[in-house]
């Protein structure tokens, strides 16, 4: 399985990039005994119609999903996750 996390809206070019990653995994990582590789793009937002057209001719199993922002989660779950500001601070330290 290949996951690609985008901190922005879906871009049709993301499908081509993911297909390249899947080709690399299939050629250099996947063994004959493994199940078929699956690609998942997780992004901030997407236009469903654009995604459907982009996936129509795809030969590999690929999905596009959006992630919920912390503010949209129930409080009993959100309290365990860092805020966007906390994530930015942590990344700046790297």
C-alpha cells in the first residue's frame, strides 16, 4: 500500500505521481506472493467530479480521501491530537 499525504487540495497531477510510486513499489518492493498494490491519496479537500474522471482510466487501484481538520472532530478524540500550530512548531524544529 502506498499512502501520499497532501497538505493541500487534490491536484489531478497527484494521480500521475502516485502511479509512478506504485510502479516503483511493484518493480522493486512487491513480491509475487503479495497482493496487488493499492494507492491512497489523502488531501485537504477534493472535487469529486475531477477525481472520478482522473480515476476512470487508472489500471491500478487508487483512492482519494480527505482528512478532517481537528476542529471538526469530536472533543473526546480531538483532545489527543496536536493542533495545527503545534505541528508547525514541531516541524520547524526539524
